[in-house]
C-alpha cells in the first residue's frame, strides 16, 4: 500500500518543536531544583537531558524525544526518530543503556504493517547503539507520533553540559546543516534521490563521539543541534556560559543538496519562526542573503553535536569525529568574552 506518512502530519521532525520564545515563556515559572542536590542537570540551562547522581561514580541521564513524520518511508521515520532521541544521551557525554518507545498512531487510518515498520526502524537504531527497547506506551492519535525515552549512564564528573563554555573555546559542529531545508523540498515532492540519501545518512548517524568526548577535560561544553537551528542551540551555550560567540559562515558544513535547495528558496516555516524568536540576539553582515540566514536557523532533525573546547584540543576532537565517520565535522567559530549573543561573519 502506497502510504505517504507526511500527509498525516501538520509538522515534521524537530520542526514540530514549540518555538524557543514560547518555550521560554512556558518554563519561566517552573520551580528551581535547589531542593534536589543530586539532580545535577534539570531545566535551568535548557540542556539536552536530565542528569541525576546515583552515587559517587554513576549518574543516570534521562531524556524523551518524539515527533511527527519528516519522511514518508515508515522504516526511515522510525530510524530518524530513534537516532534523534538517543542523540541527547550522547550530547551529555553519556553511554545509552535502554530505551522506551513512545507511540501515537491514527490506527484507523494507518495499516498495521506501516506502524510495525516504524517500530522496526526504531528498534534497528537501538540495536546499533547496543541497547534494548524495554517497553513503552502507545495511544490512538490523530497524527502519527513516534520517539523514545532514552536512558544513559555517565560518571558525574564527566557530564558535558551546554553551559560550561569558556572564553577562547573553539566551536566544532559534527554534522552538515540542511535537514530542514531538504524536508521542505521533500514535502513538495521536489527532493532528489541523492538529496534523500544525504538526508537519511545524516539523520540516522548516531552521535557516538559524545561519550568519547566526555573523557576529555578540554571539552567544556556540548549539545546537539536540533529544532532551534544552529543559532538557537549556540545561544543556549552563550546564555548558560555568559559568553558571546562568533561564527564564520563560510566554515559551516552544509549538506550539498541542501545548499542548492536553499539557494533556490526552499526553507521550512520553522526557520522563520526560529529567527523571530532569537534574531534580536544575532548580528548578521549586511551582505548576508536570505538563504544563508535560513541555513543558520534551519531546524535540524537528529543534527550534529556542537562542541565548545579548548583550542589545544581541536585536533584531538576532530580526530575523534573523523575516526567515527563524521566527514562534515569542522571548526565553525569560537566563544569570546562579551554579552551573550552571536556575531556571524
């Protein structure tokens, strides 16, 4: 049966996220975590996952991530959603240990075979990560939703937060940008097979370098780039670390097909939404074109790790990425003293 999953959803992938500005307003009155001293990371820094210290040598890392289809193929949708969820574990410097499935499906509209393929896609990624899916929860919903609760373990001293950057740190991005732009073209049936394969290859690549980077003292900050785009997640580093950032656009790794599509005007609606949320904190050159701004704000689904590390660690960090097959990894800028914000050159 020819089923187009994206026709069942009003959004797709991490582009489904509530905008940064609205989310900040929602969370503004949430209680502080001071009464839970073993909660090492909560909501205060908008980090990738919660971290709770179990003992002097172990902390548990917990996250949940789910969304509506970004692609039509059910197996690929399951793979992307699972990879995206597990990425938050790696982004804290942890090693994943188990997952639970989150499933919401329009049962009367989607054949059971299609739903089964989505779950199989998620299971295949968990098998690649070496973890079981130990259970989960399912509901009958109006739109297809799939994701995971992911759990990991890390030594408390090796937790990599997004608010520990230091002035002078280099900024390294692990994957190419452009997933949201390619998904916009896909929805219009105008994404080439080459583009689809680039999109799938990037969005299903587990961010395994994160658990290796955890052992490096010179790696000060770590996060992954998802629905808020590169600028949005870098601003989280800036605010948490109380630093400014400089980004060199010409050094950004861009997925080749996405670059061509961006120049043709393709962009997801979430890119404009992202800019409206945080554009006032970003300085762009007068010569910057609209497609370039869209790339900076493009919502990434299962995007790359963003690393803030000491300059003397750059070569070692890039070597870890390269050894694990991250061909697009590269330095994109640096952190510096100043009011939190981003200057793009």
